[in-house]
C-alpha cells in the first residue's frame, strides 16, 4: 500500500495562521463535530465519502481530520486509490490546540 502524506496539528495550525488556503475535511460523526471542529474544515462523515466523490477535485490536495487520526488515515488511503491527493492530520482533534467552532 502506498504511503500516505501526513501533517501534524502544529504544522496545520501554522499554515492556517499564515493565511494559506487549505482544503480541510473533517470525517467524524455529527455528535463529535458538534463538540468543535476547525473553522475552515468542511464536514463529510467517513461513511459518506464514497457518495461525495464529486466534491473532490483531483488537482487539489485535501487534509483529512478525525478524532485521533485513524479514520482519516483510512479515508486518505481510499481516496489515494481513487487518484486524489490526500494528507492525514496525525493525532487528530485530540491533539489540536488551535481554534474550533
């Protein structure tokens, strides 16, 4: 299996603070997201990713986020197999110290 690209919560926070335009996707369940998500993220539950493939653009890179980094890693592997550029935020929201909404 091809390795997936990763980003740490700290690196992501620096990029957002620097004003970088990033495509963030939070794949957690509704009740998890209700407790707070990164403001710039779009919410698409892990189970809904296959049905939402037309949302993704093969020319863009997406950063996937979940609670601890496990589900988002699975989503990254899946999307990479479909030919999309995906990066996993390792450690997930458990390690996110930045802003949430």
